[in-house]
C-alpha cells in the first residue's frame, strides 16, 4: 500500500467523516432504469436477484459470478484503481478494512439508517469498523458451536462440556478410558477457526488510536486460547492433525474423533466427510470461559458492500438493504444459497424451520443456533488479515506438528503482521 492509501485510511477508518463522493444523490442522470452490477460468489444468487428485478423495473441488478476470498478482493481493488469496480460486491468481514483502506467501499450510513437493529451487535460492529460509517450490510454469519457424537458420548459416559475447563477434562477422561479415541483435533490449516476462538475470548487483534493502528494479535485473550489448545496438544489428549484431509474425514466417519468445534455450516461438511454418521451427531453451544455466559465467535460469513464507483449509490444501497433484510429475499438466500442469514429475524424464520437433514435427530437445531448467534462477540479486523492468516498456518502448523510452543507461534504471528503493516506505510503501535 502506498502513501495515498494511508491518507485515504486516515480520512475514513480513523474518523466518522463520510468519504468524499459517497453521498446519497444519484450519479446516473440518464433516463431509463438504473443498471447495477453485483460481483458475488454465493450459490443461487441469480435466483434471488431475479426476485428483486421482477419487483423493481427501475433498478435492475446483474450478478457476475466471482471467485471468493482474497481473489475477489484483489480483483476489485485493481478494478477500482481503474475506475471500473462493480456497483456492489460480496465481501468477507475480514476483508472490509483492506477494501476501505484502498478507497474501494462507500460509506452508506445515510442510505441504510435504521438497518442496524436487524443484526446482532457483534456483526454490525464489523461493518462499521468501529466508526460512525457503514461500509457494508451483513449477509451471512458463521457462529461457532460444539458438535459431538451423541451416541458415543452416551456410550463412554461423557457429559457435554459447557466450559473450556470441562472440555479439557472431557478430553483427558476420554483418552484415559479409550486410548484409541480423541475428543477433537487442533488444526492449523484454517486460521479462521482460531480467530473465532480468540474473538470469543475477547481478542481485538487490530484497533485504531488516532491515526495509528494497534496490532495486538498476541494479546492476553489470544494468549489464553493459544495456551489452552497448545497445552492439550502437548498432553496428547487431543490430536494435532489438520482438518479437511482424508485422514480427518475417516476419523470423523469411524468415530475415532468424537467432536468438532465448528460453525453453523458444519452439517454440510459432515455430510461429505462423515456420511455414515448421519443422525448420530448433536450440536450444543460453544464451551465458555466463564460458566453461565453466552459468548461465541465467528468462522466465515460475508457482507454486501457498495463501491465508490457505483453509478447510483442510493439504488445500490436499496438493493443491498432488501437483499439482507427483506423476508422474501432472506428465504430465497437460505434456500437457493444455503447460507445462515445474518439478520436475526431470519434465523428463526420459515426457511430454517426444519433442522439440516444430517441433524434430523435434533429438530431444534436452528432454534439453538439462533440463541447462540445472539452472543456473537465483536471482532476487529485489519488491512493485512491475509498476512496474519498465512503466518498462522505456518507457525501454528509447525507448533502443532511438533507439539511445541503455541505461545511462540503467536509471537511470530504478531511480529509478521505488525512488520508487514509498517513496511506498507502504516503507523503501527503494539
């Protein structure tokens, strides 16, 4: 990022002043309908957008299917520099600071006034970046929860843990009585899960102080999480193998691994990874650091954002609001796209009235999920989340493989992230 980027960031993230050119007036004075382009990767989006187009002949939206994640972020930044960004884009929560710092996203706070109440506070905070601006509307979320083999828990006399201390005791008890089994594994091939666990513990990896970024990936909350999981790995009472491998699939399918800390979308993964275990799993709230609390983190999820290149920001924001708050739109998103909606009303709506087929034995699956989602903790993302995540994969991957020092891996992650920001011209404090 160059010094122009830093100046843009200072004028956006660090203050509540609206971005220049992001006002509510229409930018398209030509006659005829407003034509908007929406870059997105969610499946079934064409079907959902067709509902809008049928009801809104004056504002027509065309979906352009894209790759997800960093690929789309890079493509959009490149297009924005040439003045050719789409009117709207789907963006993951952790990508928003990068997009804002590159002057891609518009502040749509005026256009979406009142939408905040439709979402959990922890999700809304992520689209405002802690300012008075609004850079996107939440679309879907991935609240973390605890999945376990109900049949094997009963067979081995295990109690579902409600705290992390109980979780550790359960892992030890299982290993003592059934040496060939493990409660779960610590996987270092997806930093999103670790970030969500740190989020639950109260971590704030990136914050701002004036025109400076504070990087605190090695804060006390994250250190607690690293020490907890590193301790269990060192004891040998949980596995240290990565997720999403044939060996991991087999462990889930055969009952060698009894549990998985994952997000609300896990039933789809289990359907593929452990097809022989349908109806044998159950879902419960994530264990808590303090008994009796209801706090969870997130793993995954995305937003709908309006860009600074949008031809009509009012029209684009109107579509984004409809897409993520209208009951008909949300029902279509759930059924056609298979998402878990960020809007709280939709989490207990008709589209989620039935449990996932893989969890037919737990008819209140989505009722419980909605209660868990209410406790989603705030998350703080920075402009180089990709660097932090890549360093996690390397440093924690080695620590897990060797059953080594997780706290040292966390220090490596902190150092790499802060140094990268400094190298790109950001003012960084630690």
